C-alpha cells in the first residue's frame, strides 16, 4: 500500500539569538509513511504552545535535551488515530502526546518520552480535547504538583502567582483558592486581571504594567506573601522577594521575561530576603511527577465538574502560523492556554 | 557604694555607605554603674567579630532590628562575672552573651535576646572560653543546624562550602566529613586551602582568586554538587549554581562579598539552574534553633573530644582596634573564628 498522505511539518533550522525569527525554522511537506506493525498514525488536531519551547531552541542541556537542528520542533500535541496497527488503539481514538509540530504523528504507543513516542488515550466524554492540553495536561499538572508539593500552601496563607491568566497561573490560583488561601495574581493587562478576579475567583490581581508593583502587592497582600509561584522571573520576582513572609516558599516554574534575552539572565538582587525570612526558592519540572499524573487528573476532573476549576483556551489556526503564535506567549497576547489548531 | 570602674565602649554614630569608617563609630569612656538587685556585672574578655555586624549597621529591619544610632555596638561577647546580685551567678563564673562592644556588661540573666540581657554560664573545664565563641557558639550552631537541617547531606554526597576557613565554614566542612560526605572548600588564599585539606580533613579546597573557579570546581566535584553552604554570595554563588546536581540544596547563610556594596546586591544570574535541577535555595538564621543549642553543643563537644572537630581561633587585641579587626573579615585577613580581646 502506498501512501497518498503528505505531512507538513516544522523543523528547527538554526538556533535563535534573542527573539526567534522565521529563519530559525524550516517548513516542509513530506510524504507520510504508513504505520508498520505496532504503529499508529495520528492526525494532529492541536499543537500546544508553551514558554519552555524557547529554551528547547537553545544549545546545551536544560531539564531535557535541546531540539536538534533539523529535527521536527518538539511540542505537546493532541490528535485522532486515523490508522492503527497497534492493538491498544482504534481508529477514531483521541490521543495526546508529544509528536511535535506536524500534521501527522507516527507513533508506537511505547512510553518513551525522550523519543516522543508516548501517547495517551483520552476520553472526550469526560472533558473536551482542549482540556487535556490545559488543565488536565501539562499546564495543569505543573500547577498542581508545583503548588501543592513544593509551595505547600496552608489555609489562610497568601499565595501570589505571576502569569496569572496563563495556562499554568490560572490553575495555580484556582487550586490555591480551593485550598483556602488568599490568592493574588500578577498579570500584564487589566482585562487579564479582571478575568482572574471575576471569572477565576482570585481575591485580587495586580497589573504590573501600571503603577508601582511593590505598593500594589503590599496593598493586596497586607500580611505578606507565603507562597509565590513564579512563571516570569526578572523584576517581578525581585519585587515579590521584598514582600515575602517568614518561611515563605517560592516555586520557580519559569522565567518567561528572560527567555529571549541576549544579555545574561537577571538574577534576583533581593535573594538575601530568603535569608532574613528563612525562606526557600525551589525549582520544579513537571515530568518528575509523571507517575502521579493520573491521581492529579482525577482530582482536577472532579473540581472541573464541581465548577471550581475552569480555564480559558485560546485557539489559533494554521501550522504556517506556528512562530507568530508562539511569540504571543512572550508578548503577553495570549489569554489562558494557547493552542494551534493544525487540521 | 560608688563605682570606681570606667567602661570604654563603642557606639554606632552613623550608618556607613560602603565600607564602614572610623567616623561611623564613637569610642567613649563612661562611669560603670554597679549592679542592682538581680543584676550581675561582667568584665568582657572577648568580643566576637561576625560578618552579620555589617548588616546591623544598616537602616531597616533585617532578621533582627538594626543597631540604633547612639547605641552600644551589638556583638557576641564572653567574660567573667566580677560582681553578682543574682542567685544563679557567682563571682568568677564565665559567661557568654551579647552585651556588645564594651569593657563591661550589666546584665539581668533574663533571657531576652532582643535586649541583649541573656547570658549563659559556660564550663571552661570542658572547653576553653574561645571555643564557646566558635564551635560551641553561634558559628558552630549556624554550621550545625544550617548544614544538617537545611542542607540535609547524605553519605557519599558532595558538599561545597565557601568561606571554608572561616568560623562557620570550617565547622560545616568538618561536620560534613563526619557525616560521610565528600567535602570541597572554597577560600581566598592557598594557606587557607591548605589548612582546610591538611588540618581539617577536607577532600579538596579551591582558591577562588587563582584561575578558573568553574573548572576547578568541576575537577574537585566530578559528580556535581549536592549541597552548597554559601557564606559569600556574588560570583561564587553564581559559579556554583552551574555545577549543582539534581535535587541540590543551597544553604544561604550569608553573602559577605556583598555587604559593603554601594551598588545593589548581585543576584544569582544562574538561579534558573534551580529549575533545571529541581534544586532548592534556602535561607537560615541561627536564632531559630535556640531551643536546640544544648543538644547540638553536646554532640559537637563529643566530636571535639574525639578529635573530629577543631577550629582555629584568631585573637586580636584592644577595644580601640574594633573597626580594623572587623574589616579583616571583609578583606579575608582572618583565619578561623576572629575574636577581639578587650581586657
């Protein structure tokens, strides 16, 4: 049987300095091989856009190896099985995985995250496919384990989260509310702040682009900050450090303000506040919790059905728009979980 | 009874910008009142010189309030009771406390650290008075609790300590050896490095002033760094961050390289290594462990008697030399615990 399917995909052509440009990518269309025994062919529906992607474009090992030049651009993905030679998957099954920015994925279903071959069947009668890319996917897992295991919020404590309207931040804030905390978001425009307060139930949300962040935080967190979940780094982290309480926990999830720097990362000048406050700053990588994703997903699915947890998903269209969609994360143009629909 | 005793003491006259100068201090000699009921008069023998003193000279609350202008300069002290109107203390008793840089202390024996009235009798038949200012005093307690409770070193792990030949660092390294770790010091001259390896039993010690610290650390810690006990901050902290292992613990005890800055503190540019390595950076203040000092002192006294724990003490002389002696800490001229003998 010969294939009549062509697969448009995006490869990493070169490593960016500062902001990625179209020259860093190659878009190509190739003939899609058919699945061999044990393989399934998946048609991509959604590609996930995540801040971490910028780091994967750099040379040098981070928490996972970089994308190799000439390789398909790594990405979280969701799609539907269109041909199956694997007993566990049937045509029509919806699956999530990490087969990268391309229209089709040829997968073995073997759990080998490094090779991107791992796929998981998802039940779209429980939640729509988008939710498996958001609250029930990596962003939700990152929020759940980062906040609960590392942040360890106690009822009555004040939890601050930056990137508050983003895929991770919005879930962090809602879980902190479920756990009985006072929750204050930090976001980059008033519409996002209003969303956090009015739709997600945050107690307050500070627009860091208007006025004095330190004063605004002080007003929103009169007793200081017990847990800070940081998605942005830079000046915002430094300002939060001036407001932490004794024994505060700072969860370092990301530093989106620094990813396109051509100068060295801005280290937190106020880190000695950790000393005076006997506080802790700790980095997290969601993959470490893979064994417990199922438990977390079940608990979060319950919260979704109880109406306690929701998340906005923003869908952009067209694989050709991959780069411009990715850049929306760094300019703050996204609202909630950002997906690219490629079909 | 009228007093015939005069008390020379040092007051904080003004707050320094950058390096403290003689203009920031007042030396005065006043008549020493006699103890009233419940008070003891202690003749100072030793004043402790500690890096934290520089922070106490600044305005603004740190982990304890600053020294107020016109107040006696706060300092750890040791001395001998010369008059007692307190049932728990007899003339001749040796005591330690925090009555500041002055020839005499008038104390109530009441445990009120904030007022500096707390004194503790020490038994100089167990260890010499100097040891109660060093290994069995605040530096030893800082090392003990900071390393064991916060650093949590496991046998076989690699522990790195900066300020390795200093009062805290030398104890950190020796306790880490007792706990079965590979221990690597960082110090500012070869004599100190030799001391750490040859006398204290460190596995290696790197002179950060010669050559490439990153390369030297890599050679000394081929498997990476599990625990870093930081006394210095600045570029050394940043370099260590490039060498930490998965789940590393960084204990922030101090940042002596930054205390006399007139520019903002240098934040660690490489702090995102905490993220990629799922590592932790945590600040400590020794006072938090006050309830457990006794237990720690007994264990450390045993180690001293078993010959596993020793510490060099450097004694300078004369209360007039207080400032020049203090500055030795910042220029690296001290070797081990630095004391000023004032009698």
